[in-house]
């Protein structure tokens, strides 16, 4: 049922505009208490839930947290940032439990204790914005709102006024300000707890006495937050990477739950359910994720997606997301009350091993993750186009790919936090976020300037390093601030041109993705297109391969073009091949790459001590400080492939075979050159692309060499929509085969020899 719905939604995707997006109208809160996080008609059911074994387990953990820190514990707490308060030791957790006791059992003493303790705490909350302490202030708002709503009939009119005054006072000291700023609805701190949980919760609680807070937040949601989210959700993915999905996507789901408990139903598109499926697919056998965005590399643990997985699983009754929650169910203390209230204790978990092996994310992403299976020896490959750029923790990685097999092979290099600092550090803005740190393409204009806002001090514009990569969208590299901006040329960085998964969509032989990433670059380029074909070879020794075809036209012939592949260990080069192996940290994978185009090129490695993060003559290192990168997953080496001769137009064609590091013999790889097509033959497969990465709309001819084998699986890409006849050695083997515009592909069986493609006349 879930799988069928998943594919149905994928097939019905549309691309709304900012003008055509439906306006959402959110209701007033119901005139009854409780109405925050729980409805008045479900108290009996909630009582039973709290008294269940799982409910009691959560209550005990909360009771433990409600105890004040001992002097010894306090002495160990050197960090007084927001995490100190997010651990909910003492009064905040105690107030939530006391309010719950009154709500469910009518214990007046506990209710009055919650009111007096929390009101006193609010009056003494003066955190400000340093060290992200606005998040700590938000926890005070959330807890105060719980006490106000659940203990409403125990409060005096004066106490209610004091709560409201403190809510507004504290909100004014937060990063969001009061009235709340409408500057970060898509990404940034205002797309997290402050608006979508904390101010919203306070507004719902006090609406009858003072509707101002709620009305501010309601307007922001209706006009600024919901329309772009529904546009983004259609792609079944998220733009802020693996480290920020909990605080960003998690709060989208929290706001949905808040309105649902008020009787409003779902405020977001139903496709929100499938956004978290990306994490099912990027989960590595070692428990970590294929990285995306700003990340810190930590081995020896299971990475957690627990909060959004739990919220989505319980809301949509999704067993796959329930399984993902169970991988490491570490809900932080400040959200434990939400787990108690909203988690579906009876929902059965389901491993994702019966899901299709390839996960496609359409507009506004143009991404694909293809796997060979779900077990320990699965190959996982990510391929990206990028259609729209949000910024913040998103990287300039249009056209990038990653490969994992028995260890990270082709990697996203760089690291978020370390000796260089964190957000907007020298490493972050000059290397890790930039195209040069990813397996993508550089086109180097020596006169190009990359201007970036200096977040670390006074407002000024400073130049980042010229890596030859993609432009920094937004004046001064500012995060996208509105849905209108997201759809504008400034934040439009690419267009997916085609995708196909087949011939069996559940266990495909091939997964194909093609994109135009010209808009990701400045005027130094006229055209940049990249095509990926991932092949599940279903071979134990060499289980998979990735074919990457690139067509680039630069504004000037002298602008050097560079094809990149990053690795942890030093690559080995020989003739037109390169090998990346993992031999350390328990990893044992290998990739074997063959350069077929350009015919004349230079191939070199860059990296090692002092050049790990090398950009145009300068190293931007970032050594781990608190979180050890034991396997060096931030990378230290890269392969650079460039044409030998200057030209405006260049093509790259690389075939990457994936194996265990004990494998020394790989499939022979042959180049095929047709009239208007170029391609490769290996392992009984032939893959063909339009030489100019455009569309083949007339007859074509090429020769499959006998070395390709007797029985060939032939994938033709870049064909014009319509009907085609295919001849093999003069014999018609496919008659009037239909090619669809959305994929432009034909997949058929052939034999060595001459292949002719004939476009049928209308």
C-alpha cells in the first residue's frame, strides 16, 4: 500500500510557481483548553498511553531529567550554550511533568507548582542571542506555553497577563525578535524551533487573551513558510543536508502536529511523508549516512534521524520511517514530551529491503540515489543535478556524485566544524561548501571574483577563493529569503533534463539522470551538461559501475576545465586509468576508473600533507577538535582530469567500476564513436550519449566492437521523443519503439556490429 502510494505520488509531480501556489488559510485555535499538543477529547486515550509500559518508560526518563544537577554535575557543565538548557535538567522538565499530572489526573498541587515555578523561571530568562541561546529561550516559551494551556483553569487573570508579557519580552530578546522577523522562512535559524514550535506554541496557548503572537506566526506560515515547503516536498527530499534535517524538517513536522491537534488536519502537502525516505536510501551499512551539506564525520556510532522519523512515522503511520527511528531512537530531552504525546507506540517497524533500489528526487532537486541492495555489501551511489539553491548549509555541488562500497570511495570532501571554525570559517567558505570539494566540474576564469558576506564581523563584502567552480547565489552569498527568490534566476542553478530507471523499476539494471547545470556557473560558461548512468551489474566481484558523460562550452577557450574525483587515500594513476582503494579503518572497497574522453588530457592527483584542501595555491585545512574523524572521511586527495588543448567545447567520458580492494582484473572498456553519439562498451553493456549532450532527432549510426561480447544490453540516451526503428547489422531488431520526452531513452538487446537508429516520420 505504502509502496504503491509512493510511486503514485512520484508520477504525479508538478512544478508550481510562486504566483500559482495555493494560499493556505489557517484556523483560529479552538476555544477550549487543552489545545496545545493534545486535544481535549483525547485525554482518556492519553491517560492509557502514559500508563502503558512504553509510556512509563518515557515518564521515568523524564523524571530523571527533572532532578536538579548535583554540584558535581554542575561543575562538569563547562558549556553554558543552548545545549545546557536543551538537556532540560530541573525546572523545565519538572514543570512539564507537573502540568501533565494536572492535565491527566487533576493534581492541583502539581499544577500550581508548574505555574509558579515556570512563571518565576520566565521572569529570570535573559539569555540573548550569543552561542545560539535563542534556542534556550525558545525552550522556555514552549514549556511556559504547555503550563499555560494545560493548567489554564488554575491560573489567575494576573498570572495569565504575566505569562503573556514574559512571552513577548523573551521573544524580543531572541534572534527572531518580536514582532518576529520574516527573513528566514526557508532556511536559517528562523526556520527552526523559534517560529515553528516555540512562538507558535505560545501563540496557541494565549490566543483567547491575546491573539497577537499567534496572528503574527499564522501570517508568516500562510505567506512565507508553507508555499515554498510544499514546492520543496514534491521532490521528496530536503536541502539542508544530513546534519540539519532534524532541526529543520523536524520543526516542519512539529508545526504540522500542532495544527493537527487543534483540529486543522494537515497544513502541508501529503508528500511531506516521503521527504525522509532519502535517509533510508543514503544509510550506509556501517550506520552512517552518505554526507550532504555541512557535516562532521564521526565513526563508531549510528547516525540519528530520530525526531523527524518518529514524527513522520507516527503522523502517516509509515512503518519504514518507524524502522528508521528505531535505528537510534535518541530524541533529545527538550522534545521528549512530544515523543510521549505523539509517538505511535503500536506502529510496527518495517525494514526498507522491499523498497525499489533507486530513489529519485525530482524538482527542485534532480537527485538520485541508486543501490545494488540493502545488505552489508551494497553499493550506494548518489547523483545530483540541483535545480534550485537555498544556501545556508547547502553546498554548491551541482553535478556531484558519491560512491560507497565497503567504505567511502568517491566522497564529498571537507568538514563543517574543526580547527578552522564552523559556519563561514575559512575552510567552510573557501573549500568545503564550494564545488572544488565535490566530484563535479571546474571551469576556471582567472578574473572571476566570488563575493561573500562576512558573517564573522562587521557587514562587509569579502572575496572567497577562486576555485573555478559554481557561483555563490544571492548578493554576498545570502541564503534564499523567499519563495519568489527561490524560483528566480538568481537561485535557479540547474534543470533536470531526463531520468529513467529500468527496465524493472524495483530492481533496475540501470538508473539514468541527466541535467543542465549551466545556471550554476557564472557567465564564464555557455553550456554545462552532465549525464549519469549507474549500472547494477549483479556481479559479486564487480557489482556496479557508474558512467559519467560531460559536455562543456566555456565563454573562452583558455578557461581551463577540470573533472574532479575526491578520495580519502591516495589514488593510483596509470595510463588512462585511476584506482581509489580503501585499505584502512575496516574498509575494503575499490573503484577503477577509465578515461575515454577527452582523447588528449592531463591526469594528476592533488593532496597529501599540506594540500588536503588545496584551492588555487592555498590550503584551507580543518582538523577535528571535539569530534574525531577517525577514518579521515573529510578527505585528503583528489583526481584532476583536464583536456590538454584549449578549446571552448570539451567532453569528458569516464567509466567507473566498483569492486572489493582485492580485485585486480576489471572489465575491458571500449570507446564508441558514432555520427553524433559517443559512448562506451563494457561488461556486456553499451551506453550511448549525444556527443553535444543535446537531443538526437535524426538517423544515427555506430559500431559495437566484438570485444563487447555476444549479447549486449544497449542503453541509448538523448533520443528525441517519438518512434524509432533500430537495426543491427542491417536487420530490424526494434520496430517503432516509443521514446518519451521525459527520459529520451531506449533499452534493448543487441549484438556486436553496426547499429543504425532511424527516426520514424510522423
